[in-house]
């Protein structure tokens, strides 16, 4: 009985020391990195951040002046426009490939699955159109 109690106390003590080591190690690492860099950690934008959120995070992380921020926005918008024009000729090919993919999927479906597939793809198409419209509106609101 005494041995079990001693083992339990030893296990609890071991876990407590381990957890405290992890906590203090993480805090120490963060403090050391701040000391070495002289700044707090940069904020990483969320995975689905908007263009403006990305620019805001970048501006704050780099500490851009208002004039630099304006120039960065112009560079990003110019690059986006060039990229869009570069890939525009491929839009027809992408649409044809998408239709071919759907035809191949339809060919392996049962007759009862096809209406559900068509409904699903209709919703996907609506979502794609809504995202494209939102992106166009965001681009128009940003002045470009």
C-alpha cells in the first residue's frame, strides 16, 4: 500500500516537473527571441485573410510608412492584374477540363445519384460565382 502511494506521488511529481519545464521552456524561448530580435513576434495572418488584412498585417510587421504602404498596395495590385492577364487565356481550357471531369464522374454514377450530383455541382458553381463577385467587388472597392 505504501509503495503504491509513493509511486503515485512520484508520478505526479514527475508530470508536474515535466509540465512546468514545457511551460517555462516556451516562455523562455519566446522571451529570448524577443530579446534577440528586439521586437515582439510578427502577427501571422489567418489562412483565409482578405487582401486588406494581409496588407495590414504586412504593414504592421514591417512598420511601413503610409507612403511605403501605398506603394506596396500599388505593387500588389499591379502584380495581381498581370497575373490575371497571364492566366486569362487558360480560362476556357480550365472550364473545358472542369466539364470533362464532371462528365467522367457522371459516367460512374448510378441513375439515382446523378440528380444529387447535379444539385451538388449547382451549389458549387453558385459558390464559385459568389466568390468571384466578392473578389471583383473587393478589387473595385480598393480603387483598382
